[in-house]
C-alpha cells in the first residue's frame, strides 16, 4: 500500500507517566519491583499445544460446545505422538521473533497434563504415544536463551470427576450441596500447581477459567501464597479472581488505553489458539501493527502459536514469527525497554518513549511518504532519524508566535527511499524530557 499522509500530534503540557494499577486485591508496592522485566519485555509467545491438534479442533471447547462428544475428543490421546517435537527449534524460533518470554500450556480445560503429573494418569506422558514431558525440555532451552518461562494452567478441569460440570451446569453436583467433593477437586488442582511450581519454577503463571467460581471457592489467596512461597519472584496473570499482578485482555484490542499499570493483549496468529488444518492466518504486517499498538498503549503482546500433534510448527506460523523477528531486530530500540507513548489524540499513529522521555518514537503505518505533522510539541527537536538505517531527516516549525505559549506545528518530510516494508519508525531526539501542549489555542 502506498499513500501520502498527514499525521497529527496534539497535546497537553504533560510528562510521561505510568498508568494506575489494575483493580485487584494485591498491594501495588508488593509487585512493582518484580514486574519490571515484564514491562520491558513487550513480546511473549503463547503456545497452545495439546491433543486437540490431532483432529485440528477447538481446544476443550469443542466438546463443551457439543461440536464433538467428550469421548470422541479424548480419543485424540491415541494420535498425539510428538514424534517431531524439537524444543531446540521451538526455542530458536521464539528467540528469533524477539520475544522475551513464552507461555506454554501445562493443562487446558480438557484436563490433559502436558507434563508428568503424579496426581492422575491423564497426561501425555502416561496416556499418549508421545510418552514424554513437553514442558521441561522447552523451559530448559528457553532459559539457555535468556527467555522467561510461563506456565498456562486451567483452573477448570472438565474431565475430572470431582469437577462440578461445564460452566454453570451442575449436572454432576453443585458446590454448596457437596462442598466435600469440591474440596477433593481443590486439593487436586492445587496439588498440580505445587508440582509445576516445584518441577519447573515458572517465571510467570498464566491462569485461565477463574470465571466459573469465586475467589473463596478457588481459594485464590491460598493459591497465590503457595506459588510465591516456593517461587517468590513469580508473577501471576489477572485470572485468579483478583489475586493476579496484571491484566490480560483476550483477542479484542482495547479502543482506549487500559487503566492498568501492567497489561498484556493475548492474541492468535491465525483464527484459532490450537492447530487447525484449514486456518486463516494474519499477515506479518497485521501482527506487527497490532504489536506496536499494544506497546504504544503501555502493554505487551502475547502472540499465540499452535503446534501440530507431531510437534512441528506450521509453515505459516514460522513465516510470521521470522518476519516479526526481522522487524524487531531493525527497530528494537523503539520497542523494548520503552514506555508507552502519547495519549490518544496526540498523534494519529502509535508512539513510544525512551525511559528518560528524551527520545520520542513515531510509527508510520504502511508506506507513508510525503509530509507528516506533529502538533503541540513544546520541546525543541535536536535531531530526527529513521530507526534502522540512521537516515537524518529535516523538519520545519510553522506558526510559532513568540509571545504565545502555544507551540508551532512541526512538519517532517519522509522520502520514499527510507520506508520499511511493514512499518517505518522515526526517532526524535528532544532537548529535554517530553513536554506537550493541549490547550485550546489563543492565549490558553
């Protein structure tokens, strides 16, 4: 796509600030010190690996939504081989993408453990031809590459006989009527959390399914304590009924900037979390622009991939991650270890800031050439360059009145020969920490 564009930056006299903490039962001071790596990481890779890849159907939800019977769903255990599983290749690909962390399913809602649980026989080690633990070798390879390791764990376990049933269905029993049975299930799922914590020491816990029961029924506070007592630096996502450290909007990108200090958009690369044979894939351009928008709004992107049942990764997935990685390698200074950029309405495109707020990065969608415009920038610009190739760009300030506090308009010419294939990034070196004007003109 090629078009000429004018991009606006309108502003308030403001310095870069950090958003408020998520609504939770956790004191922000208790987590801020250990959340810094997460805030700097920006990109994680989500891995939905499970028996659902055998037939290429929805993970767990396919039997819940009656697309298939539970019995037929569980027959996929016989076809889960992992014969081509190569954790070295997986870790190399994740590293190449630019991701700083990865989150692997240890157990989805179907109850099938992807590691050697000692609490039942429903695992890929004991109940599938794979007969091996998927988690340990991948965590080992990721850590060799300085990539943080996250464990996805479903609190729900629709295959466990002591779980009440699907969603609000109490066909087995209701919790108030048989609290002793519910207690047996709690002991089971908390036992698996203890196993995972002891065996793998995840840097991050990614819970799912908390919507089905209250914090009291899950014993969320206890769950948090048992994780941190054995692994005090672990961080926990927001799906623990108020006892997590950060929020995780799913698939749908927030229109307004989330009012959380720490947040992460989890999103598929295709239309599904797990492997589907007939999937539709996002393009590298789409993935890169979604990623940049998340970072610009002070968040992370947790980008999903779904391996096949034999352990191979679809070619389309590999292509997207490699293209994302090449773009990150070129533009990393504008992404990693940065702050979320300007508030909405200040610039018609994503922005980020260096931690000292003296460098402002502007992201140009598509092939924008011609002139772009900034409005409301109080600072003097020392230098403008194109990230990744260092080309110096000229700028012009128009309309600045000496007696008025209202800053002039900044025009920047963008030659076509400096454009990136996916998204071009400009770096504005400022004379001091960012200051913006957002008055109403005149003498305001």
